[in-house]
């Protein structure tokens, strides 16, 4: 029996993977396994000073959509937004419309045609929902933002082409914060703009293409978390930037070796950040500090594969929705299921009897609430 430890780069969380091949004495398997496991865990904490955690990719649940113009069909869908009732809004970009679905993919409604009038669109890329259920659309090629009720009734709009405050050059993404402020990824102006929910200009940051902290190069995506942090998919710089809601730079992560055109962003209730790594045909999940938790996806048209995924959204149950743009469909993923055993804060790790009985590779995780440091003071196991 032997142990394999895996240490991903730039992570504060680690997983131990164990392979054991004890054919002669399977009755000793658990005792030997526990000894190796504890020793590996001790090594991890000596090296990392942190907690051990592994995460499995979510499971493919369902998909819907094919290329076309009928209800429930798409032509290069991009932005996604989820409302508090679990309805999903899709920016059906090259059909110049918005479609609304249930979380199970059932078609509910649609609105929009190509044009410049109220409620018309020219290749809308981004959508967002506020606390009242109103929908905001980044009407990209019309260089404006439009606001609608949840039923698709036109309310207002703002923006014209330009680079002044409140003007846009191909805005790709829109998001709302908990106070219903609106943030726009003003892509070709290399800036983020902030507005009230009636379109009053509040602030702008960026504006000059660059790679410095707080500068952007073609930002495709923007999202706000529940704590008021703003995350930007700084696409041309192949990185994610984290800012305060006043535009103060906080952190950044990624480069051209980590991303290839990061595009869409979503956050979940725990503050994790999901990124569509578009040209790598992958989804990546990070914690709020930028530590990579899990990656899934590859290029293709099978379930769980993507061709240039763009939009992403998370619902209150932790399900993830992805606009698989060049496959002209939406894919839904459910969270991976993990088993948790509660261990006391002190004393022996009395896990009870554990059935091994297999030579298959196993993955185990130890996670503690708050990610406090763990200390292994001694290692003992029964004789025999």
C-alpha cells in the first residue's frame, strides 16, 4: 500500500489521494490506511499551514436548445441571469432577443427584435436582475442599457455611443449589487461604469487600456458578490480583478497560462467566483481570494463539453448554468455530492469502522469550519 499526495500550485487547500494494494491482509486495511492518511495530513499542514480540502466537479444535469429562431432555440446565446424565483434569462445574442426559462429549461417567454426602438436590440450580450426582479440588458451594438420588468415590459434606457461618462462603446456585461446599483463592463472603452437603477451616472474606473492594477484590456464580464466586491473578467489581460464597489483595487489573479479569454462571471452564496474560460472551453471555480477550487469542461458537443462558453449563472441551490455559445444551448450542472463526518474539536478521531475492500484509488477530504489551522499531536492505531 502506498500514498500519493497532490499539491496544486498556488492553492491554500490540498487533497490527499491514496492508492492501496494490500491483497494479503485486507483486515488490516483500515488501520494501515488511517496511519498513512494521518501522516499525509500532517505533512500537508506542515507545508501549507492551512486546511485540507478537495472539491469534485459538478455533475451534468440537463441541457436545452438547438440553433434556430423558435421558442427555446438560440443563435449564439451569451449572458445569463437568475432571478430570486429560479427563472433564467438568456441573452439570445444573434437572435436579438431575451428568452426566459424555468430552472428546468421550460420556455416561459421572450421579447425583442432587431432594431433601435424601445425594447428592440442589436446583439445583446449581457443581462442582470435586481432585487425587485427588473431585468437590465446590455444592448451591445446599440451602445446602451435597457431596463424591463420581469414580464418583459420596457421601462427605461440610457447610454449612447461615446467615451464620456454614461456613454458606451459595445458594453458586454451588466450586473447589480445588493443596493441595486448597476455596473457595466464598457468593453471597448476599457472601463467599468456604475449607475443607479434608473440610469444616473455614479462613477467610472479604468478607461485606458493597460495591465496595471485597476486597468483593463477589453473587459468582457463583471459581477458583484453579496459583500459588495466587484469582480471583472479582464479578458485581454487574461485575468480576474477584484475591486471594491467604489473601484478601489483589491486583488488580481490569472495570466495567459491560467486563462485564455475569461469572459463570464458568477458568484454563489458562499462568495465563490465562477469563470467561463472561453477559449479553453472550461469553467473554473475560485474562492473569493482567487484560489482555484475546481475546473471542468473540454471542447466538444457532448454533455458537459463546451464550444466557447460565455455566460454563467448560479441559483440558490448551487446549480450552475452555462451558455454554451457555439453549441447554441444552455447546460445545467448540479453540485458534487460529498460525505461529511463531524469530528470533535479535541480527542481521538474516532471515525468508526470504515469498509475499504477495494484496490481502487480513493480521495478523502478533511475540512474544518472556518478553515482554522489543524494540529496533529500524535498518531496511534490499534495493535494487530
